[in-house]
């Protein structure tokens, strides 16, 4: 079975989804000096941050999420007062930044700010349930999977799958704790990658059952495979990643050889990139016949729980435009990636019919999604 | 994907250090260990000593509840071997890693990055409880962390049912857990709706498509619209023996388990099953005016009841 993606919007440090895709094609990198945090002390001096709009109320993640939900619902022509619309909001760090400010700086917070029910209900009054899924860096992918399940089992007429993340001082401190030198930018799959940097962002997509689209769909959501490594809290395990990919192919009824492009997780860390590259090589082979492989984090940073939906938005543009952006920041691929068709330096034109989106998170939580062009 | 709309509750566990459960809920006598459950810093009594270093309170409580729900004796070794890809984990907690996040940020401010313990690294991510349950008990299926406020426990139960029906797992371990450390208590005081005081505790239910005859069955979790000024509520109403409903106000009796409440209610409803006269429907609900309400029905089967 499959469902339709009738709208998909994203917001990154490079702009909205169309602006971000155009910037990716130009090879732009959205990194800047880290603002709003004690950078030197954290040993993290750069980040991929969204501008704070004048008058934009904190906490920010909920506000960005609400903006994307409003736009996705509008573009999809949904009426939550007349249809059963469920919302799944993915996030890595929730509004824990607001909690830090409350605990350390005397900022104001209310308990309900921790999750996204309030901002979503204000953005889309009438929605049935709002669930906040805090599934680390694969939260958006998990939301896609469970959203499709809700539709296929008839538990909702439409599902808004959304995600948002800001940065927290605690997560930045963890990144800085293990870095010899602060990274200046993210370089996915590069042999000399300096490590990960966080990105801020939000995204939302509306899914409806086949035949139920009020507007022309932008893609078909085939399936998402889910797994948990059950191996280590922070280090990825190739077996778990492999199981999520196999699950996606099985649920979609597709074969690996049909994939035209992979939007990889590609965090630019010591651990993720070799593990992911090795599994991709395993699954797709290294004979040059495999899919093109790209990754967005060199341009927009690691947007944590929003990562899968950021990649989804870019993959939708690839389906439409027949072009795959390069891995921004990639100079010389790491050893494990030498057999992959990593897109480097400039965009590649391609007849993209089937795209794969990888998202892996802390705790070994993996989500692999497959999308195809609209019917 | 046409799974049945009800699922079997094949196991349950309750780990509430501040309540004397068998005294408060006599129907649990003989089904859970008597007396008060151990606090998080004594979790090694249930779980053994190895592997608990650096684990936060919510995680320790959760592991204890799962240990009980899987019918492992206190101190019994946990499973070993490769992860079981057929068992999924869904955990609900709102405050689980709040203290860790605040501690880490504070340490970095005061002592620089070297002041941060590497053991605290996983706790910066809110899904640490769910992934730790998976690693501890070798559960390799989908792994979901729900942080949805007052409805979160029943949201987790709803996702557990969904994953069984969607064929993503053949067994789902659903857990709710909340700590009551100083940071959690302080943040809980910033709640905008009237509520009972926060209590630490964890609960677990094991869901499967079917169970042996007499196994309680759980219906689909429903979403309810509650008025914006509705106070926090977590309660169970039983309609046993066809008699008028008797209400059990969990928050009133034990304090508010917040994100753990929905799971604890389903566990209690399952605990009612198998008792003489327990042949009937138990309604559970949790939520508040800010987050809305969630409700579900558990069909508790008596000794001679139809069960599944």
C-alpha cells in the first residue's frame, strides 16, 4: 500500500524548501558563527541557525513548527474541522532549550511548553490528536511511518507529519566535549570530516490516502522501515540500519536496485558515516550501478529530529526537477564510501522515480523511507 | 493491514515507589510483589548491579516496571543474545531527562566542557529511556519515545496498538515513566492547569495480537475534546458484574504520574482481570484541558469469562 504526499514544506537556515533546494544546487553552506550560546566555553563555535524574526515569541521550535503546519495544511487544502486530521510532531530536543533558560537564566516557561500540542492546536484548530514523538534524529522518519499506518488502518482521514528542532546548550556541550577542535562546518562522508554541527529547522508534510487528494500530490509515500539497534546508546550498528532498509523494501514491495537516489543521513561524525556508507555499499553494491547518494547536512546542519523531513522536502524537489544536489562540503570520500555514487561538486541530472531517505538517531533508532513521484 | 481493532494485554508491571499498591488496590494482591516498590537508587535490587551507572531515575523506574511485566523475578538475569526484531518498545515520559539536561548545561556553564561526565551523554536526548529498555531487554523492533504531556501514556498505548495492527511487531512493550527529582518537581509546578502533586513511578503493559483464554483485551484509544479549563484527570471506571460503575481516581490516590498515568491505568485494568466477577468493561482516561483527553476500554475477563 502507499499514501499520497499532498504538501511538503520545510524551513532551514537557507530559507524555505524551494530556497533551500536552490541553494543546495548551488553548493551553498548555511553555517555561521554560533549565536545565543557561550560558544568558546562549549567548544562549539559554529552552527546552522535560523534567524529569529523580530517579535517572534520564544520558545522557537514550537513557533517554527506551527508556521510549517499552517503552510502545509493550507497547501493541502485540508479542513481539520471537517476531516479527522491527526498530527505527529517529531523532535529530537523538544523545547528543552526553554527549560534550560528557565533553570539557568530565570526565563519563563510553562510545563505544557515542553511538547507541541499547544502550538499545533493554535495553528490547526480542529485536529484530533497531537502526538509529540521525541525520537532523536530519526523522529521525522518515525512520524512518517506511523502517519502512514494511521491512514492505512483508517484511523485518520489525513495526517500532518511535522518536525522542529532548535539547539540546546546541553547537546552543544556534549558535541564540544568530544571534539578536539571545534568543527567549522559539516562535511558528510568526507575522509577529513571535522564532526557534527547542529542545525535549526522545521518541516511539515500532509499525507492522505490514495484517491483522497484535494490538490495535485507532490509524491507518493511508499513505506518506511523502522528498527532499533538495541546495541549502544550513541554508536550506530550496521545490523540495525540494515534491518530498517530491508523493512522499507519489504513493506513497499520494491527492490534495492529500483532506488534512483538516496538522501543519506550523513552527519559527518566519526561513527555514523562509515557505518552508513558500509551498509549502503552492502545493499546497493559498489559496481557503479547503484543509486546516486547525496546528503543535506553539509548545507543545513544536523537538524536533529527534523532531519528526515528536511531530506523528504529536498527529495520531493528532486523527483519534480530531475536533479540531485551535491553533498555540500564533501572533498574526498571516506574509505567506506569509495564504491558509492556520491554526488560531488555539482548537481547531477537524473530521472528520479524512487528516492530513499535515511534517518538514524541516538539510541540506535532507525527509519528508512521510500517515496516515488506522484501518480 | 487489517489487524483486529482490539489487542491482548499479555503482561503488566507497576513500579510506584511512593504507593503501597497492594494496599490501595487489593485486586493486585498476589500479582505484584507486596509492599512499596524500591526507589530509583535501589533499582539494583530488581535489576542487578551491572549496567546502572549513569542511568537516570526515569530509566531505572522504567526498567523495573518492564522487568516485572516480563515476569522476571527480582534480581533475575535479563535476556542475553541478539535483539528480537519482532518486539517493539514505546515509552512515554515528559520529565525523564529534564534533570540530566539541566545538570549538563549547568556543569558546562560552571566548569567548562571537561566538567561534563561522558556517562551523561545519552541522557541529553529525550529518547534515552526507550533505547535503554531496548538494549537492556534485547528488543530490536521499532522504538518510539512519546512526550505528549498529560495524554502521553495513552498516546503510547495507542501507538503500541497501531504498530501491532500495522504488522510492525508481534509484541509491543509499552512503558510510562516519570521521575520526581527537584528539577522535575519545579518544572511540574509551572503547569497551567490544576493537578495533583507529581509522583515518581513507572508502569508497563505488554501488548500482543492474542493471548491465552481469559487475557484482557484493549480497544482502540480514543481522542476526546475536553474544555480548556478541565483539570488534570487520570481515572478508571469499572463496570464489573453489570453493576453501576465504580470509579478509581488514580491521581487522587497515588498522586499524578503524568506521562506514566495512561500506561498505569491500562496496567491496573489488566490487573482487575481474572478476578471473580471481573467480567466486564473497564474504562480508563487521562488528560487535561491543555492537552486534551484520551480514553480506552479494557475488557476484563473473569475466571469464567469469555476472555479473548
